[in-house]
C-alpha cells in the first residue's frame, strides 16, 4: 500500500487545503499529506467527535482503577445530581457510553453553551440531561446523542475529583504521551476552510468538550490506536457491542463496529473532518484529518481502501454514513 498514491487518487481531496493521513500496521507507521497548506503528521486539527474515544477510554480506565463495574447505575456515581435525576435510575455507565441510554434528546448545543465556562458548568449540563428524563428504556435503542457524553465527562471528573480536562490529562493524555492533543488552540493549529474561504477561529464551549472539543494530530491519534491495541482488556471492553441486531448500527463504547471487527468513527465541525479506523485483530490503525468539513466522502473512501487488503471489506459507505 502506497498511502501517498492512495491519497492523491481521491478526487474529493484535491481542493482541500490540508489533508493528513496515517496508518500503523503491526507497529510500522506510515503517513502522508497533501494540499496547498504545508502540513505534517504533527499538525493539529480539530477532531470533533473523535474526542469521544478519549472521554470513553479515560472513563473506562478510571472505573477499572477504582474497581467500579461498567454496569453501575450512573446516579450512584453522581450524587450531586440525585435530587434532579428524572432519568431511569437503572441507567448504567456503559449504556451512556454506548449511546443506548434512551435519554430524551432535548438538551441542545446552545443551551449548554449558555451555562458558561466555569468549573461547575459541565455538571450543570449533565443535570439538564438527566432532568429531561428518558423517552425509552435504557438498552432498547441506539441513538447518537451528545448529552450522553456530557454525562460521561461529568462522571470522569467526579470520579477523579477534579475537572474533566484535568481528569482526561491524568487518565489518557499523559499516560499515552499525547503532547499535541488538548483543548487549546496552538500556534501550529490548522485553520478550517469552507470552500475557498478561510474560516475565522471559532471557540468551543467548555460544557461540550467531552463530546467534541479536542485538537489533535495524526501522529497522536495513531498513538491512541496503539495504546488501545496494547491494552487488550480496555480494547475488548470498548469493542464489545452494546446494540441490538435491529439497531441502526453495531456500536460498542464510543466506536461503531464493522463487519470484520473494524472500529470506526468520524467527526465534523465547521472547517474540519476527522475519521479513524482500527482493525484490532490485524494490529491496524488508520486516521485521516482534513481542513474541510465536506471532505468526508473522500476520507471515508481513503480509509476504506487502506484497510481493505486486510479485511476484504468496503466500509467507505459505513464510515461516511456514521452519525457524527
């Protein structure tokens, strides 16, 4: 596989100002880049909903360290929300991470952004989520809802006795050596584009960070994949399906699941697209980042072509259709 040739063959990437992709196969790392903006595997992009894999991994690692089972009811771990808890009292942590909570999807981005940027704002966002209650039984139906990850981020913070950001640093970013991943815009961050127009820098509400606030690079995201592959207990917990056969897709904890055991997801924000694929049974990781939100079909095709020699599966449509 020549990654640069595969990337250059994608017509949908030819007008994207910055694209970087990379893969790790059995420990051998390859990266490639293209576009009118000079970029490398260390260039930082907004990764949008790929943030969920960090929140998920951090929470599962902290739960494991504390000896708390994933099937623990979330209300038992968030006593500060008990008085306002209108959600199902049996709702578990794994149902939240697996997007099968059945929560009423009534808390939108603008509402939580208005809560401000104080240290307690994320917990208040979680309070709004559980105060809205359930519209179906937990575990009954998969539905992609960022409110689940406002709860997950609050769980990570409360269990760690600190803020969500500090808890993520302690549980994932520092242990895996992810020096180019964080919530601050660095001097080397890549600007997003819409068509031929460069977009102004946009802030991201602190209350929404657990669902989509991180900046990262291809090199760091490949390291995340390697970290998951190296921690088989964590990996097996995350990749186990929490969905039913009639759900819109197979889904574990934070990841959609493909026909040959692939784990995949994508993320989008104005000016950015990110997508990632793992094939755990082949020790394989791939990721692609771009500075154009409309680049997803081409990124999905690129990632599908990269893994197809290992699995025989065409997963471009599945990666493109993912709900993020």
